[in-house]
C-alpha cells in the first residue's frame, strides 16, 4: 500500500510538471509574439535579476525553518530582519548598478525598468520567512 501511494504521488507530480511546462512554454510564446524581440529580451533580463535576487535573499533560511526541529520566535524575527536588510541591500546595489547593466545589455530604458521592478525583492523578502 505504501508503494502504491508513492507511485500515485509520483504520477501526479509528473503530470503537474508536464502541464506546468506546457503552460509556461505557451505563455512565453504568447508574450514573445505580443511584445516583440526587444521588449521580450528586456523582460527576460528583468526576470533573471529578480530570480537571482530572490535566491540570494532567501539564503536557504526558508528551508532551515521548514526542517528545523525547534524554531523560536527569536529565530523567525532574526531571519525576517535579515531578509529585509539583505533585500534592501540588493535593491540599492542594483539601483546604482542599473545604468551599467543597461549599457552592458545595450537595452534602452532597462535601468528605469530595473529600478522599478526590483522593488519586488524588498517586498518578497519578508514573505520568504512566513
């Protein structure tokens, strides 16, 4: 019976992965066709910076909270404060580097978009702990 549940779970997980991949690909094709190559490229660059920033901000603390045996409120508060601080530091770093990033990728108005969209990193940082 235990083996049957594992197989069933594995099957549903595989279906979930396949459906998500198909939907993601369909959505990306639609967005690429709607935006055009330059805008889609700028959007892709922004999404890469958001993903990297969220990964750095998390620093594995959310997994530590999940796997920890005894997590105190002091631990949660410390991680919460650390994540907000790190999110703000990453935002400020990218804010000041945005013109250089725009020159590197040779994409017009990328600095403006980057400065605006990276606010998400600060807003996501407390969510990673809760």
